[in-house]
C-alpha cells in the first residue's frame, strides 16, 4: 500500500500579516523516499520534524483536512531546498546516477520567484499532509 501527498500548497503573506494567501497547489508523484525526508512518513528520518497543521491555516488546505490524513506539516523555502538536495543524494544512491526531480525543481523555482518578485517582506511556506 502506498502513501499519497496532499499538496504541496504554496502560501504567502506580506510583512507578517495575519492571513496566508494561496499561491498554488501542485500535484506530485508518489515517492516514499521524498516523503520520508519531508515528514518521516513510513518510518523515515525527516530533515525537519513535522510541525502539524499551521495555527493560522490558509484556504489552500480546504478539502485536505480529512480523517485519513496524517503527518501534517509545512516547510520554509530554505528547508525545501535542503529536502531537494538530500532527495537528489538519495536518488543517486538508489539508482547510481544523477536523477532529475522536475516536480521538486518546479516548486523550488516557483517559491523563489514568489519571494523575489513579490512585495518586500513576502513570507512563503509550503504545506502538505499525507494519506494511505
């Protein structure tokens, strides 16, 4: 039985404002190795301990808070880049060659654009959860 990700949901707010706006929701492939790095799913060691649902949850999460969901968490942009770096290392070890990660690369690039092209003080977080 596999595990599926809900999200990632890219949210942003300006200058510590109260409300998080939804910027994007992506649909990813299934990868237990990646999910282990993100949230320790299936017994892996996460790079960042799962934080649970954000207290100031945004609308991007609507429809994804269900009974069968678990391992709620979110990452900051620098944490997402660490996950990508480690995931590439894991794939290299598993496959013995350089791996491409288009979904993860697209997310990192989108977050970078949002942070650098948005208003000064734009905060970004990437939320997600999983189901079995």
